[in-house]
C-alpha cells in the first residue's frame, strides 16, 4: 500500500486529492490545523483504516516536526508528499502591513519549506519519492492586490525547480501544479479579479477541484517516472490567451 501525506489536506483541493487516493487503495495522512479536522470527517469515517488526520500548524516548527514524527511512527514509507497548503490575503501593495506580510511568508513559504524538508529527508532515506506542490497561476500571471500571494506562489514554483535538480539524483521527482481559479478555491466567485480570469479563459469557466486533483495525483503516482521540475498550469488556457 502506497502512503501519501497531504499538507493542507482539509482544504477543497486537498480533500479531493485525498478522495482519489483513498479510492485507489492508498494510505493517506491529512495534515492541517487542528480546528479543520471536522472538514475531513467524512473521509475519516469512510476510510477509518487508511485515512488519518494529523494536526499541523505551519507557523510552528515544532508542530511540523511532531506531525512528521507521527506519520513516521505509523508507516514505513512516504511514497508521495503533496503540498496543498496556503492562505491568501488581498491588499494593495502600498497598504500591506508588516503583520500581514509576515503571516503570508510564515505559512506559505517558511512553513511549507520546513514541511518539504521533513518529507524529503524521509524520501531520501528510502531512495525514492514524489513531491508535488500545489502552487497557483498567480505565481506566473496575476492581478492587482495580490502582491504577497503572487510572490509566495512564485517562490514555490522556483523552489520546485531547485528541488527537482537537487533531489532528482536521489530518486525524488518534484513537480508543481499551478491552478487558476477553482470552483472550491479560496477566492470568492463574485470578485472582479476572478471574473476577469474566467473571461480570459478559452473554456469560459474556472476549474473544478477534480481537474486540479487528477493532475496532482498523476504527478505523485508511480506512473510518473520522468516528469521532474515541471509546472503544470491548470487554468483552461488562460495563460496562453491574448
């Protein structure tokens, strides 16, 4: 039985990825803030033997360490690590406070970085693994009032490339998925910025969580044997439209 850890497992995309993996017979650990456990209760109830929730606060290094220690105590391998964590804050660049900036950096970059280190150490020890970062199309093409979010997601895309080069020789493939707006995502469907994304998409709609999840599941699977260091953009072609 393959084992996958999903960071941000209680979010819409994280839960959808988990559902696909559980249906395929995998063991899945959902890492997220303790208060989000109720959001994954249906998964825990449907797959009590193969799905577990582990509290993990990305603002605290000790919490990240405890979460991965818990996973290590429960399973012998870590076949895939999927980072679907992140928060989004909207604000004009000149009005973003130090506190807001620190929060975004702490969760979206520092916490994720530490979690990636923990996962990579485990996979290095076993000589193989898959890492998938759920980033955002905002890391490539963005809108106003998204400076902190775009910066963070751009950093994750750069980190993905760097880790692919460094960890590839150790049998660890590292890739990213960069979704545009998602129907179950963090961005309100009524926002003007989301409406502009949708209008610019040749398919005329936003993605479903399933469409993003399937891409991540493939990159994290045994079937992916040679894709490394890539960013798969799931935005219906918005990034290539004039």
